[in-house]
C-alpha cells in the first residue's frame, strides 16, 4: 500500500503543478459541447434530450482517451517507468495508484462536462446529482483501470497514440452501453436499472483484477 | 527465511536475451558478492547495459535465470535488495529534488522517507537546491540526484550504468570514494563504464563482454593499460 499511496501522491502533485491533462481534457470537452450545440439543430428538444446520455458518454470516452494518452508522459521523461518497475512487491500497486489518480482527474473533468451537457440540453436533475455522480464514478472506474494498463502497454510503441484507442475502444463498449442506459434513466427522473449498475460493477472488478495482475509483466522488457 | 533477509550474492546464470531476432546476451554468467565491485567493460553493443537491466529485474531473460541466494525466491520481494542507476535518471522534472527522493523512499518502504531524503541530499551536496524542481538541474546535478535515488533504500546490491556521466572532477572523485565506502559497508556493486581508468581505480574484478558473451574475467586489481589490451584483443576476436 506504500507504493499505491506514493504513486497517487506523485501523480496528483505532478498534475497539480503541470495541469497538462486536466487543461487539455477540459478544452477538448468544451469544444465537443460547442460542436454538439451547433450540430444538433433541435436545441434542447425531446429528440436531442433523448440522445444526451449517449452523447455525454461518447464525449467522456473521447476525453478519457486524451487523458489516458497523457497519463504516462511523466513516466516517459527520464525513463521513470523503469524506476517504477524496480519497486519491491507487487507492481500491481503501481497500476492501482496511477489508475486511481486518473480516475480522480477524469471524474473532475466529467463533472464539468456533465454540467455543460445539462445546461446545453436544459435538463434539471436536482437531487439526482448524486446518482449521476455515482454512475460517472462507476463508468470511469473501468475506463481508468483498463485504460492505464493499455496506456502503459502502448507507451513504448512507436504507434502508441493510434494503438491506445484501437485497443481500448472495443473494451469500453460494455461500459458505454451500461453507463448510457443508467444515465438515461437518471436524466429521465427514474432510478437507474439494477442490471446496468450491476454490469458496471462487474466490469470494474474484472478490469481492475486483470490490470492489477498483468501489470507485473507490462513493466518488463 | 525472513522476507528482508539479505542475499549472499546476485547471480546471472547462463542468461540469454534476444530483442526480436537480435541476440543481446548469449549465455552470460556473472556473480556479484557483498563487499565486491565488479566493473563490466566492453565495446558498444557488447550487452553491458542489458546484463545490468537483467540483474535489476527490468529485462526478462529469454533463457537462463537471475538468482539471489539466501533471499526469498519470490523475485518480486528480491527486488528490494537491488538498486539501479541507469543512463536515464528516473527523475520527475516537476518534483523538487527532495520530493523525488521522498517519493523513491516511499516506493521502497523506507521507514522515514523525509529523513533519508535529507541525508542523501547532504551527501550529494544538493541541500541548497533541495527544493528546486529537478527539471531545472544541470546534467551533473541530476546525475548526483539519480545516484542518491538509486541507493535511497540502502540496497544490498547497487548496479550503476556509466555513473560518472556528467559529473565534474570533484564529484567524480567523490563518487569513487562513495563506491569504496559502500564496498566497505558490505554492499555488492557492479559498474558499467567505458572509462577504463576509473574502472581500474575502483573495481576489484573485471568482466569483459563482447558480442553478448563474457570474453574474459579478470580477478584482482588491474592496470588500465592491461585492461585496454584485453579489451582490444576481445574486440578484435
């Protein structure tokens, strides 16, 4: 757990000082919202409102790819990734620390993104904000764990920037389906279906375990 | 056996490594013992850095094995006994020198990371710049910080790849003294270098690599001229 805490502290401190990931993701999501605003002619009409959950999660996935692509950049300067490979014990705790930092950063950006979407589609959720945050957290959990693993794998490849989305998008489809379904229910004023929430929890656990175990070998040449 | 029991040696046994179809190491045997310093010499592409990275657990051998006699068999735990200073510094430019060392100490479970970081900063003469971001450091200062980082957990075996790189004469001499102190304290050391003169000053045995093989092993102190001659012979062969 020392390793987990150390990595989490280092990643958040580095991000606080550089603001590299947060700023690029925020600018990107802002642009996406502006594009959606002009691309959807009906404004906040019923048809567009129905599409809002899917669009929110599509935007989330694109922003996540951007953030994950940069999550390893501090590790690539000065080959610090090799320094992390020297940790005694399970290297999975390195992944856990990095994925948790990414999860927190993505969640902060998604909070802003969700606020913009709600304003764009003139949707008021009031007391359901907590439920929306929980669904965002669950959906982002899977993205952060498997995304950190694949970002590490692709970081040493010449084609890393192309490889990451190619590997990641197919694995994110189940998250997209379940999270968009749960979000649609919340935006419509209903509780999210237990099936969607359960699916998100199962995906989070499976992706986290697979990533934790595999990371031991990802850090070796 | 306690998980923290210090190993009696660090040993590469018939280690081979291929990168794709390119062989980098071909059956290398090498042993580091506590209190001894082995200099690994050889021309470019001989496999010096690869063998060091295999010993550190950064590169998985294609065949053969790395042993830590006397330590737990689990190589994940055995990593606690190895320190590695490579070509790259492993430093985070956005963190200060002190934060870099505290971070490394925390990774290795050092009991009091702040105190250990303070000690090392003094030893490396970096206390005046301890709270400056590492990204603002000169090459030599970054190298000194990297050397401190490599031994933050006081490893039983310290592996150093071109450790004099970027150091001015004063700090290069200081590094030689530090290596002697570490040997006296019972640490096993391996140094990869092209600087035969420095290797002759600090090492008590020499391994000459050529084409991924051990071309010669010279026990005991050697004169730089004798080492140069063996190096030329092995390169010609």
